[in-house]
């Protein structure tokens, strides 16, 4: 079962190389490990006997980086091929998304290939699966052997369903990439189909989910206090945690960093009705790091649907650093007179406090404290709904 | 019927991260991982040192799965806790639900009792969350792009040829 993490925009899929003993499963992983640059892969973990026979499994994580907006990761596993390690093979198959069946092309191994394929079917059944429900390909390995069985014969024996198949000489790295490409494509195509066919949540369901989120017992919350005002509706904060952020107000006078204040969770913040205007603002500003200009950031704020007092706004930020790195953040804020709640976000969480809107003034200040999943924080402020937005990156943590 | 992938929304991830960070702090541990039994690290939190969480998750899942098989052999349905003790480090694993476990790697700063207590509390919170996730019938966020598979192939070409 693959996992899709929408917070980190990350997909993780498990691919298992299966086949009879000494057919070249580990060799496939070794070839991938030798070819792929270290920044795209982790270490090859091998649990092998002294004779280099796989005892439990081999494991190689691949990180392809961002593909179509999702960080795509594959975990490649092999199983021990020897007949008496079946319990281990069964364990490794748990949660599998794709299987590469590595067949040995030697003439005297055809029966082993057939038995191993039958064993794969049996072991999948123990998880209530069959080969039709997962993505799989066949790799005819060791094509350089003098007694290699012709491909047609192997296809007839092992591939009656005509799944994608390819020839390889894994010891020389030939056909290894093609096999990985084929299985990766099948796994991701299946995943795309599943996510497309599943019903999408409506905006109301999303809001309900967000509301339910507020009920989840939390161990850590953060409060934000607008500069120049007393704390009015802080979100409960963990004791001892401080907001290490400094921001410039629109007037240019930097307020002192404020510590987050702990508040009793039982005290519900008072809400007041407030008119929040339609808004579409886009502003470009410098991104600074330790006082140096290192790039640019573009902030866009748009009013979303909702005319009631809980109007919501979408905030998107795209920052480019040194012409090298580009990051995009999106989130949705829900503003009311006394507090601003996060109702949806990507990659970063936003807590905002509207300073003067509660007094009925349009064009109040909004201060947003941004905290990403790694507890790095920065502080931005923007003022004058409908007019200008001022983004104030607060030092190094913006970029980390 | 096709297997549904586990879909963690931003709210799910945020909650998991908060629980793990809390556990890390309270138990004064070095690293905390939420791992599924297929070997994926679903979420983790660690102190300053960097541990290879991918490899760790794969190996821990292997150990945990073996322990389950062991339990069956000796007539138990489950061993819910797995513990490793080293000279400087300890690994405490606790089952969250059928498919996931929580792993706490601690050093000499923390006591075993505290780790166990905090881990049990965290496991309960996480289990409740995954029960809610399992009941979802909709995709919370956008589907994957249709050309994802094709682009992944191109990406693999680039990586292998680089």
C-alpha cells in the first residue's frame, strides 16, 4: 500500500524484487546503487550470510526528487530466494506496491522460476492479494549465458498474462534501468488511477475535517500576538516555547520579538462580526538572509468564497533564492474579528492574528507567524487589505 | 479491488508530527519514528543528530514482523512491545495498531519507564487518528497528475544518465 503524504507532497512506493535463489535480485539493487548518484539514493542495506546469500532482505531507498509536484520515493527490497526462507519472503511482501519478478535464463532453472512464481502468488494470497491487484513486471536476467533459454519460451512459460517484460544482464547493469522504469511507471499509473477514481472531498467536507482537527488533542500549539496590541485571542502555546521572530511593521519600525504566551485552553476566544473586504494582492519583495539580499519572494493573497464573518483568504508565497532554489507555499486562512485559524495549508502552518479588524476598521494589520513542519519559523506581516502587502522575512529561519 | 494508498492530509501530518515532537521532548529521546509494517517511515522527529530513518524504518519493520511470526510460533497472538538494549542506546518499539508501530530511540538521558509511559500515550493518540483516517471515504486533496508515470520515467533516465 503506497502512501501519499499531502503535507510534504510526498509519495512513497514499495517495490520488491522477487525470484528464485541466485537469479540476480541483489545484483539488480547493487547495479542501481552503483549507477545512481548518492544524492538520489540511500545506502544499500544488506542482511546477508557470510556467503553473500540474502538472509532477510536487501533494501535500497531511492529519492527521485520532485515529479509533478510530488517528491517521489521508492523503497526497493529483495527477498531471499532460497526455498527455506519462505516466511521471510512473506514478511517482505507486506505492503508491496510493485513486484519485479527476476527470472533466471539458464536452461536448468526454468522449474525454479516457475516454482518461485507460484510461491509469489501463494505469498500474496496470505495478504489477500493476487497478481492482478498489484503492478508487476518480469525481468529475464542473465541473457549472456550460453545456455540461455530463448525469450519466447520463457514468455510462454512465465508470462501468460503478458505483463511488461524485459531482458537484462544485471551483473553488467544492462536492462536494470529499463526494469525499474517499467515497474515505477506501472505503480504510479495505478496510483494515479486510484486517486482519480476515488471521490474527492467537497469544500464543506474539508471544512468539517478542519473543524474536527481542532478537536484532536494537541500536544503543541503556538500563539501569536500582534505587534502593538495586547494578546487578545492567543492559540494555546506550549510552555517555554518562544516565537523567535522579528518583523517589521508597515511603518518600518521593527517590533521586538514577542514570546508566545501560554493560555488556558478552556478559555474560548470571543468572536465579533467584522467586515472583511474582497482582496487580491500580489507583491514582490526581497528575500533577505542575515541582512543580505539572496532572492525574491512573491506573495499573493486572494479572498476566497464566503461572505460571512469567517471569510477566508488564500495565501500563496513563492520564494526564489540565489536563482537556484524555488519554494512555493500555499495556505488558506480564515479570518474573524478576534482570531485567525488555519483551515488548510501546504507545507507550512499559519497562525495569524488580526490586529484592528475587531474595532471595525478596514485595512487593519495582519501578522502571520509561519512555522513549517520542522519547527523553523519566520514572521510576516501585511497590512491594508486591498492595498499593499508587506512581507518581512525574519532572518535566517525563513530559509532553513 | 485495488488497494487504496494511505493518504495523509496536511492536517494528519501536522497532528502526527506534533505528537512525535511531544514524545521526543517528554521522553528525552534521540529519535522517534512512526513506521508501518511494510517498512515505511510515516513520520519522525529527531534531535540534532541525523539518523538514516529510511534504513532504520525498514530494519525495524523487519524486526517487528519477525517478532509477530515468533509470537505465532509460541502460541501468542501478538507481542506488543519489542525492546533492544545497547551500551549507549535503547530502542523501544510499541505497536500502535495492526499496521503500524512507534519506535523510540533513547540514550542515557531518559529512563525506560518514562519512555514507555510517553510512548503508550502517543500510540493511543496516533491509533485514534488512523482509525479516523481509515473511515474516510473521500480523497481529501487533489489526485495525482495523470502524466506522473511518464514523468517519473524521464526522471529516472536523467538520474541514471547523470
